[in-house]
C-alpha cells in the first residue's frame, strides 16, 4: 500500500509500505479520507515522545471495512483502543481508560490506503454520510465532549451564555459552530492568524477577532473554551471569565504554566480539563455532522495523500486558511 510516513522531525515520506494484516477481533479498513490533527503536527515537530518515527500518523479517518466483523460497512473509528473492563471503561468514560492505546501513536495510523484497528473501536456511519464529513467525527466529538463537560457546570443554559472560544483551528471552530447550533447567540472566537479568521468568519463561527489587537473584555464570558492551551491563552481565559463562569481547557500547547488561583477562587470559576471523547460522544458527533449541526463544512480542504508532505509544510508555516485538511488516498 501507499502511505505517508513520519520519518523524522519535519520529514514526511510518501512511499510503499507492507499491507497490514487483519488478526482476530480486528478490522482492516480501506481509508477514504483522513484528517491532519494538531497532534499530528505536534509529532511532526518532534514534540511528542509517544509518537516515535518511523510511524504512520493519522487518526481522524473514515473508510470501509474490507475484512473482519462488519465487512462492507462504512465507518469511522475511535482512535483510542480501550480495554472495556477497567474502572473508567465500565463507567462509559473510556477516554480515561487506564489501558488505552491509539492508532497513529502506539500503532500505525490512517495516513495510508489501509489501516487495521480493534473491531470494538469501529463507529458505523449514518447511511449516506460522505467521507468528507465522516472524517471530521473525531475533532467534532472533541468539541462536543468539551461542551457537554461545560454544560454540566454552567448555571445558565447555553443560549443565554456569552461564550469565548480561544483558537480558530478545527477544535475551536467546531466548538463555536456547535455552540451556535445549540442556540448560543453570543459566540466570540479569538484567532491570531488572519487567514484562519476569514475562514472562521465565512463558516459562521460568530464574532471572530484578533485578541492581540483587541483583547477580550475582562469578566465578560460565562463560558470560555481554550482550544489552544498556551500560557498566554490560559491567562486570557481567566481574565475574560466572569465570576461564576466555566472554563474548559481542551487544547494542550504548554504543559505547565502559572494561573491566577486568587481569581479562580474568589470568583468561583470552574476550570475543567477535557480530553478527547467517549464512544458515546463519537456516535453523537457523527449524527450531528450528518444532520448539519456543524454547518456545511465548506471550510474543509481536501488534498491527495500523495501531497501530504506539502500539506504538513503549509500548516506548519500558517499558509493555509483551512482549519482542517483532509487527505484522500488514491
Ligand atoms: Zn485528532
Ligand atoms: Zn479501560
């Protein structure tokens, strides 16, 4: 098969690789479309000790089962392969599975014509769902999981909340689109890249602005979603958060930084970390994508897998307006 292989820092090679073979309890999938994730970019920069080259990255995929249970079905997958029996799996919180592994990280991922994964990780698609939308299930589920987490702590319903989304990448954009779909009238999106600002504005993400030129007003947001997770965005989130508000931290750029615990305490702000999605979130995200809950997805860009190395370079250099590039194997 052809695959795009991460061979070293800022090196992606499109080359022949052996076809993966399907073992019992696994499925072999022909990949139709696969998204480039921020975490793939992180690996590309050599910043992810868990993703060791040479490795086929990619975990946001849609395709068809060629071998194994469900043969012939069109599916997306939960990139996390979870054990099904630990404390978290039995609670339905399998994103926290103590024994989880992941495609595109601990085993080969989807930047290839073929991929294998656990049969239990497969999510069947709604009938007629195009691969283009289906490949967005994973980032859409991340946004959905973040908003579900926020809603458990918010005092006011979502339509009444003033929300600030920090970051106009895929997670920030999908979060703001879902908030709008849920009836949230006041959604602001902070994004520093002007190309991405235009794209987010066109997608209908809400009020899109440059936080460097105009910082968000202090104490103005009922809900803040930090889809970047850097020192500066954490400070921005806490400054913009109203007393009694909720911050969900979903992006993870810097691993550690100082936060204003005085404000967090005196203003009773809930700060929630969120990580990925449960299987239930993935199923809900696939349905929501198919039913238009995230809009028309016209902002998604598609390129052939053979030109994947170029796509990584363009993303690295901020030369593409699109918050998501999908690669299509031939
Ligand atoms: Zn991802
Ligand atoms: Zn588990």
